[in-house]
């Protein structure tokens, strides 16, 4: 499940799933769509102002940490 929120000069994407592989797939898909939209509208992404946050239950913290270390 994903949800896009647009502000005047800011965009937030919320993606939720209990399965990490599905989450990665969904985030990748949403980022591809946004990338295409930016290109069509002659916009660019400021990577210096781009962030991501994982919200996970305590039992899944080590799974996320090990995934982040790989990438």
C-alpha cells in the first residue's frame, strides 16, 4: 500500500507492507513513477534533501539493519 502527499515544494511517499521484499518492490515502483514524472515536467530531485525512514517493530529491526548494510 502506498500513499503520496504533495505540498508546494515537497513530496512525501508512504509505503507500508509487512513483507520487506514487497516493501522494496513497492518503493522502487513509486520512485520510478516519480522519476518519470520529474523528467516529463523538467524537474529534478535534490538528493541532498532526500531522506527515508523505516518504521519497524522491535522484532524486525535486525532484518532492516542487515538489509541496509548490504546497500
